[in-house]
C-alpha cells in the first residue's frame, strides 16, 4: 500500500500532520507494507527566491489580520506541536520560496533519504533560528545531516532545472486529485485525507484503504503472455 | 500512475517482457506521469546459494524434456530477444539462486538506479558469459556500472539480512495479488498483466489504467483537518 503526502515546508499543519499520521502508522498492523512518499506543493509559488521575512507581520499583512492575532496563531500552533513532542519556534519563524527545498526533497527521494530530509527541513524551519529560505549553507548542513552528499546537494542547488520538472509534476497531480491545500494524504490513489487530522482519522483511512484492496482486473491477449513460473517457462513455439 | 513489475533475473520472459512494456510506455502520451518499480520474485528459491550450472541440461532434467528440446527453447528465446534488439546468449547461459541479486535491486531502488541495475543484471545473465550467480566480482562490476557505490554493494552482499525482508515482502505481495509466474505487471494496483505480452497489450493496459483513475474517496473527521492553502493556514482556536 502506498501513501503519498503532499506538503510544503512553509506549512505548519504539514509538520504537525506528518507526526499525527506517523502515530497512526506506527500502530497500524500492516505498517511494514506501507510505503510513504512525500510530494511537492508550494503554498506561495509567487514568493521571490531568497525573499524572506518574519512570518507574523507577513501573515498579518497578507491576510488582513492583526499582528497580535497572527502571533496568537503561532502560539496556538506551538501548543499543537508541543502536544506531539515537536519543537516549535513560536517567535521569529520566517517564510520564503520553497521551490529549491522541494527540488532537494526529490534528490533525497532518489537517494532513499526523503523522510529524513523532510524531517530535517521541518525542524530547520519550525524549530531553528537559521533560515531555510535565505541561508543556503544552513540548508546544505541539514541535507548532509539527512544523509545526502554535500557535492550533490550543491550541484542541485546551483542548477535550477534539476528536479524542477518533478516538483511541477507533483503540483499538477495535486491539482488533478483535487487538493487545494496541504497536507494532503492520498492512499493507493483511492482515498484522500485533507489536513492535519487527528491520528484516529489516519487510522481509519489506513484501515479502509487496506480493506478495500481488490483483485486486479486482468488484461490479456488471445494468445496469453509467455511467462516463467515454478514449473518452468512457457515453451516458445519456434 | 504507477506500474510495478515482478520479475526474476532467471526469467527470460521478464527480460523480453520488460522490453515490450517499454515499447508501449515510450509511445504512451502520459509517460512522464508513469513511475515504474521493479519487485522481487524468485522462480526457484530452493536453489542453493552459489550453486549454478548450465540452463539447458538443468531445464531438461528438471522438467523432463530432452536436452535437444531445451536447447531449441533457448534458440526460440534468442529469436524473440533478437526481434527486440536484445542480445541473448543462446548457449552457455547458467541458472542460480537470485536472492542476493534481488537484495541488490532493492539497494538500487533506494539509490534511484533500479532500472539501470535490472538492465545490467539482465544483460549480465542473458547476454554475457560471466555468471551473475557464481561470480560475485562480475555482479559488483555490473552494479558499479549501473551507478551503485562499490563499498555499499559489497556491504550488502556480505550481510544476508540487508534488504532480505524487502525481497520477502515483495514475494508475499505477489502471492496476495495472485501472481503465480513472472513477469507480472500491476498498474495502480487495479490492473494486472501476466507474461511477456505483445506491446499492444501493455498499451491497452496503460490506457485503461489511465482512463480509470477515479476521484478520491475523502475520509474526514467532524471537525475537519487544519490545513494551509493559498489563502493562508486555518487559524487554530487557542
């Protein structure tokens, strides 16, 4: 079974939702047969590369709420994170363009360390003072700690085309699947869960997806296809 | 869309079937959105590790056919391969236990070079004189040429537990999906194609699987899940 999770590094509910999903997954009896893939979604693709600033005034201005309200939101997020044992910097977190971070997540997927990389980026963004949007050296350190090769990380960062198409393909797929926000969880391309739901909702989704696995529809030709089995290979007619 | 292909390195129809599938995939208009994963299936898990011998007398003895018939089968396979432009050694090919090769295919998957690795192993087994079952140095050379790190390859070969569970999980899944032989192609866990079918059958399967992609069933909670979208994040109630 496969779970795909569309996320953005800018998205606090993605950080929180991943942890709640993992609570459910850890207790799921078929965990060993569940594969998790992280997919790209940019909350604000229009943010200029390298542009950054503090989240609280940015959010207040962008969505027309008071800075006090925006700051209170951060405190609320901090409490939700804390309840899950996740560190959260309720003051001083910044925002920025996440395209390059998504490209690195695709590199990490190719190298088998995607989960470690997304955890590193979440921690870097939500729990550490250094910026993952404006401080490339910080990103390189996080990537190396997640298991990536430093030279490869720098090569991908230096070439804006590397993994760009993979990021955009993820974003197109999110739109096709009906996602308008993140986190967005898709199980075997049959079930969808939107948002940082309670762990019980993820348990229900995992169970329902598992139980709904159905026999395959077989597509065949008149002659059948030659195959090999425990009793040998079909004998091709010369 | 995802295509999983269960195969064994011992299986000539897997080598041939992969090429026919790729003909269909190359012409498929949504190729860029198709992900291919190779999964493990051992045709003869009882073969002792390192035991090997020539295929023709082995097949003749095992399945009670004459050596002449077994040799004619190899010639027939050679012609099928040749028609696809695939090199094939119709004399002198050997057989053996493929468990370690499957473990390496899982390492290659983790490193993003699984397709190159399976092609290298097929060529090594079906088109080259050196054995992939009895000559570990040959396997190491093939793996390095496919893009793997030599030290990692040797470490995996030296530790029989590395990726063993992944191989067995693939085999359990094959059984659950109803596969009794290989190659066995599974599209989005909905459609199955057994055997080295003509390319048109793969085209039909790809088209049918693509057209049958359906809207997700949404699993939700009473409160909904907090999410972030282009218009900002849900405001957690303090």
